[in-house]
């Protein structure tokens, strides 16, 4: 099993894709996180119902995240 904080550590300053509890997908560059998996993303885009919205910088509470997918 992969530990989420380990994934975040390896993904610093790289693009990640996050699935949220409300089925939104956020994609952006991970620039910070803490032990509670709260995250700061830059250049973030939100995808919901095939609509894409540019959000810019986002501070995200960790308990809303279902999956973390590092992008290459």
C-alpha cells in the first residue's frame, strides 16, 4: 500500500490530479501540503461534468480528497 503523504512528497512541484468527494477533478501543480493532506495547488483546473474551469491558486482541505494521481 502506498502512503498518501509519501505520494505528496514525491509530487512536490509537479502536476497532480485529484478526485474529490463531490466527483470534481482538480489538476494543478502541487506547491505545498501538511500532515493533514491539506494542499496548495497552482495553475489549477477544475473538471466537472466535462466542463473545465481555470481556478489558479487553490488551498484544498485534505478530507475532500478521494484519490491522488501524480502526472508525468
